[in-house]
């Protein structure tokens, strides 16, 4: 009798975990359009887009499956990551931006600004987490950083590094200031 109970427990646990995985995989309805947009705007680096898109998919489903602060970070992380994904695509038709005699592509500026905006969104979201702001901030930053990479891949390492640096530089200060105001 004990063996039957153990087998039933194993089957019930497997069904529970598969149900959670199915529920977590619904986040792909938001990730897939991000990857398609990145492919449309960066056809020459399709392999890189697929690799980064795969990482984003695994990260989003994994955080959603894990739940708790990690699961709560998926929505805000993807929304924040959509900014550096879309912003370079919007401004790339503008040409060059010249400041103080130094000219740079508006796409590079858009990647950095997108990272700053994403960091602000993540920082404000993390400040609202009463018990677990740090895990939320880490998960949301990772999600928004990988999603933002999809939009900044066409700028190469500099665009991705600039976006990630701006994201990380703006997340912690905004989180600290927002928590202090509560």
C-alpha cells in the first residue's frame, strides 16, 4: 500500500510541475514578438538574434516557473526591455547625432537611453517589492538586459555594452531613492 501511495505522489507531483511549466510557458506570447521584431530590424545577424532570443525565452520561462519575486519580475522586466529593443529601431532612420564636435550614430545614443529608461522602470518596480526587492531587481534587470540586447545587437559590442551599463547604472540608485521615499 505504501508503494502505491508513493507512486501516486510522484505522479501528482509530475502533473503539478508540468502544469506550472505550461503556465510559465505562456510568457512566450510576449517574447516571440520581441524576437520577430529583432529579426526584422537585424536580418544580417539572424544567428545572434536567435541565440539571444533563446536565452531570453529560457530566462523568462524559468523566472516565471520559479515564481515568487522572480515570477513577479517577468512582466516589468520584459516591458523595460522593450524600450531599448524598440528605441534604436525608431531613431535609426535619423542619421547621425553630433555633440561637441563628436558625431555618433543615433542608434548608439538610443541604446544607452533605452538602457537608462529600462533601469528606471526596474528600479521603481523593485522599490515596490516589500520583502524581496533585490531578487526582483536582479531578475528584472536580467530580463530587460537580454531583451534590450535584441534591439542593440546591430550596434555591436559597443551598443550592447552601453545599454547594459546604463541599465545597471540607473537601476540601483532609482531603487534606493524610491524606497527611501516610502
